[in-house]
């Protein structure tokens, strides 16, 4: 069918590989005279190889090849300059004719174009903004709920968890119907006398949607850490003459860093890679990096997959790097995921 | 000060809940319009249960979640036991490998699996979606079983073997009961994760096999029908009740 | 032992959870959203016992990619004319056995042996229509005669464009006086600039959402397919449809069978069924596109023939052109320029 699919001998290789794996396992068990516990992990090792390592290698392979399967760095060059592939596709003679007419590449719309980078930077900015706002909104909320004197705290936390477990597409749709031209907010605005505003299909709508979706992911880990924290520490600080704010800065805040880190991870990561929120709330006008990748794979043509793979690979590296940085801030992973 | 705090919390919760509440109220609207209230009615709930598309995808969602949770729990528990008993080097290698699916952005996981299925000419559909779900569920099972294994006495397994137990017997009757709480947490985590997944399912299934998320996404493009509001309302209520029940139970256990 | 039994029971339960694949005759249909009266499929199922699996796509480009990467998943597809051209050139289509499609006789002769399928081996026309502007007469006072109205600042934030590469680029090309099939770099660049300049006043880029949003009165103007326009006009009488004088796109959506189809004969049965005049009529009265079925048109009578949206005047058709397939190297340019529009800030 299509060129990139595995050739028939590939199945032989896979089959032989599987048999070799089993044979090695059996030989190893035999050599060690008996079944050791580590062997319990072998089905999962196989699973990881087939469904995690192999797909990742495939993405790498596509990133470094052209549609014909030859090694190339063009996909990355195309990331840097989104017109790179188009310039290559055009007949050089045709291009020369235009250039000799005194037209520049810029006139032809083929000069270096930084769309991909701009979109990435824009996505990072949106995700950063979303993370900061979630932190600013979420930290005080978590702090209030974790207060020992606040009896309602544990019950209210449940209310923060419920939306987290509810299908986020339904939640985004809920937001969408609120922001619509004849949605609740506009109806109220008109009733008050301000008049209808354009609330949907712009950057702000996408940002609100992201905050709305991810805020609980910030509140919960911070609450967890604050809740487990030894309240005697802050009491001791107070007894030693610290005022309220000082205690917060010197004791509570540093101790809640693991929760903050975990919250940042859980908000920033999905915020960078989202594509459905911008699609639903941005009306096709707001493109994030996730949209760019999704479009390369699902709505153009197979020849774009190589470029799309390169973009995915870059995103993966970016995420791993930022995770590495965050891990440094919370080496033991105390913040704990809740997911 | 105290009142201020409460108002603040109230505002945040309002931000989170007003959209959902509006959806729920709209689900009882007799008319299709979102702007006009045309009377209270259960008509959309009736339509919801008679909509074959929604019912079919509900079935797919639930069956995939159950199967994925089951398989990933078995696979993950075995793996956790194995990894726990490994020497330092292979252990850290395995843990790193195990971390990859968790740290990878969903969209990249989805795309890479899609590439794998297309590359190997496996027709995308129910089975591929299930495989994908097991793949992203298992690391979380391992993550929740590992701490329980660390708490266990290292020598009980060896003692069981010395006393003549086969590895399988020792696994089932010595290790498993000890780590059961972790296994159950892992299974529940896996179940909810796969119940909620959109991105990975979106890339690994065919238009014929839709789970709720992908169905909602495709319907959202055509304009939201009030049946979707009814579905949201139902899911919200079920979730709220479940969580409150679980919470009550844990509270009772504590006291 | 008890445990083993319960384990076995659990396994059995799990197996029961896997959706049963009954050994039933099926046909997998891949169609546009809202492009078929679903009752028609029900009648077909009752008549033949063949179960119709329905799948949907939004743009031609999505569809072609899916047919290419999921061989065997689709038995009957509804691409547009230019895509049929492309799919034929890529050997993606199976020849239809016309012995199984006796109802083909009902198709208008003028639509047989079309440019995209000169020997008429691969396709049977399903519907045809135009692309134009749907406008709300309460919000638009002036007559809609030119594509230029879509660039009018007066309607800022009240215009829906199409999230579909060929259609939207085609309109910009046409507005500038070029062919919708332009392969000329300078013309394409000019159209791209035009669309980027328009982006700030566009409310959203939609395809399937447009008609319902126009019915709800959420915008003054929308780029739309003629059938969607009629659907909207039925539901909201303030709406009207026009094909601008610069000309537009006239298209045919034929039915084709992918080369990899697993149920080719069932697909042929369904094609034949859909060509039956009463069925074609039922469909046509539901989705409001123009029928290629001469006998169905006769059945529908004056309501249909008098309708100018369904049956544009010959001079309107004269101004319109068909899309044609764009060769791969130029398609890269199209993709590239469309990307520039979509990602423009």
C-alpha cells in the first residue's frame, strides 16, 4: 500500500525476535537454576519494547527521513524555516524565471518563515501564563482549605476533585456554551446594559478554557502537601516571634515547594500540548503547537508525516528537558502525582 | 479575614462550577435553544438513552476501561514485583523506561502508537485502542504497587520458596495479599485514566469505534446537541455521588 | 479451587465485554457529516439485510489521508470531483461493476463520463452543488454580489470562513480574478496575503458548525456549500444565499469504492439503491443539494426545479469552475500557504 509500511520480511524479523526473546529468557532461567523474581517483569519488558520503545524509534525514524525513506535533516530545517520544503518542491527553473523578473523570495512568499517557531513560542507563552495564573489562583485556595481551623476544608477539596475526573471535553464544551454569543454571560451583560461582547474564538477564550481545565490540577497537589505539613513548625515560628507573613515566606512556602512543583508539572505539560481546547474555543483562529502537529498528521497528506514527526520529537525533548529542570526542584518527587 | 477567605473560595468554585451547572440546567430545557427557556422536561434524557451512537460509545468506553484496567493491573503488578527484585542497574533502567509513557505528552504517545499500527498494517479499531490504553495505564499501576513492595519484608518470598512453594504459589499467596491495597489503587487509577482519555484514543481508533470522548469531540464540531448536556449532567452526578461515598467510607475507616 | 473458578468467571465476563462481531453482511460507509437521510440507510438495511456502518469526515483532505492509511476500512466513500481525479491517479479506487448498478440509467447524461473520470469506470455522481455566501438579510442591507463583501470591515467579527484549504484559498483566488485551480506562485501568494489580511475580521473558521451557527444568527456572512445554505434558509427565513459574480466553485460529489474495500459488492448494492429515483428524491429533500438523478428531479416537481439555490441559472454555472487535482509539488505550496493563513496571528 503506502511506502512507509513494514515490508513482508519485517514480520519475519518480528517473529524471530519474539522467539529469540523467549529462548533467551528460557536459557537464562535454566542457567540460573530456577525462576527468579525479576522474570515476573519479562512480559512487561516485551510490552515496553513493542508499545513504547518501538513507537518512539518510529517517530525518530520519520523525523530523520524524507517520504521516500532517505536520511535527511530537512524536517528540522523545515521547523526552523517553514518554507524550506516548499522551496525545495518548486521547480528551480520556474523559480529562476520569477527571480530574474526582479521578484524576491519574499514577494513569492517563500522567504524564511518562522511560523513553526512562532507557534511554539506562542504555545509556551500561553502555557506559562496558564501555569502562573493557576498558581496565583490555586495556591491561596489550597492554603485556605488546608487550614486546620477550617472545618469545611476536606469536603471542599472533593469539590475540586470532581471536575478533575469529569470528562474534560464536556467541561470545555460547558465553557464554550457559557461564552457563546447567546450564552449566559452575554445574556447577563446585555441585561445589565453593557451589551453583547465577543467572548469566543479568540486567544483569551482559549486561555480561560485552559485555566478552567487545569486549575484543579494545581490546587490538589499543593493542598496535599500543605495538609500533610507539620503545623507545629509554623506555630513554632510564630512563637519565636515571626509575624504571619514572615512565617509564610520562611516556613510554609518553602515546605510546600514539592506541591508547587508537582502542580506546575501537571498544569504546564498538558497546557503546552493541548489541541482540543484551542480547536473548540478558538474557532480555528488560534493555533497552538499541538494543533500544528495534529494537522500534520490528520488533515494534510502522508508526505507531511515526516515533518510532523520532527515536530513531535522536538516537543518530546522540550517536555523531557523541562521535566528534568522541575525534578531538580523536587528531587524526591514528594509532591506526588494524583492524576 | 475569615469571610474574605470564604468569599475567595466561593469565587473559585463558582468559576469551576457555573459552566457545569449551566449545562445541567440546559439539559432540562424542553427546547433546543440555549438562549431561551422553554419549560422543564426530561425529553433529552429520553433521547440520550435512545441514541444508539451514544449508547454504543458508552459501552465501548466502559468495556475498554474495564479490560485495560484488568490487563494493565496484571501486567503492572507482575512487572512491579519483578522490578522490585532486580539489582540496582537494571532496576533503574526499567524505572526510567517505565517513566517514558508517563512523561510523554499524550499527543506524542498517540501519534507514535498510530505510526506503529499503520506501519505494521494493523487495522485501527477496538483492539488497537485497548492496546494503547493498556500501554498508558500500566506505568501508573507499577507506580502504585512499588511503594507497597518496598514496605514488605524482603525475606518472606525466599522463605516461602525455601519451604517448598513454587514461584507462582509464593506470588499468589505471599506477595499478592501484602501488596493488594496498591494493586487496587492501581486498578482504579487505570480505570479512571482510560475512562477519561481522549487524545490517545483519538489517534489509535477508527471512526467506527468511538469512545465517549472522541464522540463528543466529533459532535462538538457540529454544534452541541442538548443530549450532550444530559450526558454531562448524568456523569457529573454519578461522579459526585461516587466520590462522596468513597470519601465517607475512608473517613469512617479513619475514625 | 474456588479462586480459580472465580478467576475463570472473571475472564469469561471480560470476554463478554468485547463487542460481539456478528457474522453479518456489512458495508462501511465513509461520508460527510449530515450528507444523507439516515432513514435511507434503515430502508436499505431492511431491504437487503446488509448492515451499514456509518463513519464521517469533515474535509476531502482528511478523508483521503484516512483512506490511504487505513486500507480495508472503507467500502463506499463520497469524495469531491478533484479528489476522485487524484485517487484514480494514485490507484486508490476500484472499478465499479456497472452490471450491479442498473439504476445508473437514471443519472443525467450530462454528468456521465465527467472530466475527473473520463471513461466513467470508478464513480457514480451522488450530489452536486455550488459554493457561495450565506447571509443574514437583517444584518446585511446591501446586495451580495461580490466576494469582496467578505473583506468588508463593516462585518468585522461577523464572518465565517471555511476551515478547508481548497475552498477558502479558491475563493480568495477567484476574488482576485484568478482561476480556483491556479498553480501560479504569484497568484497563490496574492491569495494568501488576501486571506491573512482578512483574518482579523473573520469570526471563526468552521465547516460542519457553520449552518447551525448561521441559523442562530451568530454571524452576518458565511462561506458555505449550497445544500448547507438551503438547510439553514429553511430554518431561518432571514437567511439568503448568493453565488458572487466573480464566479465560484461548482462541484460534484460522486460515490466511489476504494481499491482495498472488503465488501465491494455490498457497496455496489448500496450505490444502486441510492440511484433509485425515490431514494434519491428522499435524500435530496433531506440534505437539499442538487441531484444528478434525472428521474428523481422529475419526481420532485416544481418546488425543486424553481429553486434558484438548487438550480442556479446557466450564467451562474458559466461563471463557476470545477476544482481539479493539484500535482504533488504544487500541493506542497498549497499546504504551505494554507499553513501560513492558519498560523497567522
